């Protein structure tokens, strides 16, 4: 797969002298729709986070490499294709291999409730299913994610 440069949604690095929380929003796999991911990215940006959006058709390797280059605090993954049980844990595994295990991974999309415990066991911190509100996702990021030094 061709590497696509990450798109910056917000470039400001500091707020009152402190580093902003940096979140990479990724679309792993072959999904062709990214409206939801873009809405989440914009909501996080509007909440004062620095957001990097990778675009469609990203491999786990591409997502983790972008996360490393952008020095992110969290990765939010969006998926509709049903490949979440492979792609989400693969991102976590690659982060650990790169000694980036402190980067929090969360996700959402069309994910059956029965799959969520398995994803959590494999290191995905939180899954948002259809019906989750933007304020719920922003509140989670505000409470759970802290900027790394």
C-alpha cells in the first residue's frame, strides 16, 4: 500500500506553555468511508486537542509509523469493515514493538458488543459503538489522555 502523508487538522503545539494532547485518527484497512473519523477529528480539534488524520486505507504499520513521527499521545481508530479483531490488536502490537506502549489506543465503528472484551484484553483501551456521542468521546479523551513530556 502506498504511504499517504498524515494531514494536520490542528498545528498549535502549546496551550499556556503546556503541550497539547496529540491524537492520531486512523482508518485502517479497506474502509472507503471516513465521514465519522473526520467528525471525531474535528470534535477533538474543537476541544483543544492537536489532531493528525491519516486518511483512508492505512495499514497498521503506516498508522504506527505516523504516530511515532508525530509523537502522539493516543491513536483513535475507526473501522466499518469487520477487520477490527485483526487490525486494532496489530496496531497495539506494533506500538509495543517500537516501545511506544504508553500511547493509548481507542476505537470505534461497527464493532459487535461481543468483540469488545477481546479487544480490551489485547490492549485497546476503549471502544465506541454506533450511538456514542461526540461529547462522550471528547470527555473520554479529556479524562484518559495526558500529554507526554
